[in-house]
């Protein structure tokens, strides 16, 4: 059974300070968005070979950075086709309200993804959420129908060999804010979930947290996640 949490964002015994408190980091693909955007692009525009890279990654033969860089190089689409596809991507219908409430309460929210920055920013902008900070792999157009993925947030120390080391991003925010509530759904969230101060999990991440004894609560949409914000994130004694 999950540990119960007591919801106040700060302990009332601690005076509010700008450098100590809680913030939220959230995965994007399958967490904020209803589908994995990179997978949907590959299924529509990927040339032969992208699935073999996916299989090699799932077998643990290559890291996610190598996998995604190889896959993005196989995308055959122009910018208009990319935009038309991104226009079809839906977000969790409760996410905008979640952000509005977090903004009102001064709770920073950061999108941290091992996906594609351009796609994430485009989709968020379309939903009126372009102000959210996004840290993800960088998409670069190298020709009319050719693309490259760069990974400025990679780390040689990353256990998953990811394009964006979520554990380093978490540590940065823990130094700044004190504690991080992490929200995620899949395998790219496994490593960081063990280091977060508390986790909201769905799908594959739930099983991972249960297997490894990671303190978490389950959610299926951001309406349920929102219900946890006002009650805070301090674990009950």
C-alpha cells in the first residue's frame, strides 16, 4: 500500500523562503500528452530501420540517446507535415487547469523529457502553455526532409545513456527548491523516480515504484494530480 501524504506545500513551522520549497517536474510523452509523440512521428514518417533501433534499445544493446538520434535521422517529412501531425496531438484535458492552479500558488512546473523539444514546445504553445520551461533533446532541420537530434542535456554519467539525463535535471531543482514532486509514466522515468522526493505515477511507472519500494501515489489524469497539490507533498509520519 502506498504511503499516505499530507498535502501542505510547506511545513507551517518553516517560514516561506524563495530558495526552499517544492516544485514539479513532469515527463511529457504519455504523461502530459495522450500519446508518445516521437513514436507517432516514427510510425507516420519513419523510414525502414527505426524499429530495429527500438528493438536494440529494448534489449539494452544501445542507450536511448543513440536510439533516438538514429531514429530521428530516419524521419522523412518536411516542416509543414511535421506541424500538421503535431496539430493532431492531444494533451491530458486537465493539464491546463493543473498549470493554472500551480501558477496561482507559485509552484514552479518544468517539463523534463527525453523526447523532442520542438515538438513539445509547439504542442504546448498550441494549447496556450508556451510559458512552460521545457528541457528535452534538440531537433535540428538539416534539409527539406531531413532532421537531426542533438542532446545538449546528456551526461556521461547517465545510467540510461539518455539524451536528457533526468536525474541531473532533478538534482539541479533540488538544490534550488529543496524538494521535487516528479510526475511520469514510463521507462524513461524509472531512474529519476528513485531520487525524487515524491512521485505521481501511472502506467509502467506504477509497477516500477511498487517493485522498488518508491514512495508514490497513482493517478490517471491531471485532475487527480491536481487534487494532491493543495494537500501538499510532505510525507505523513
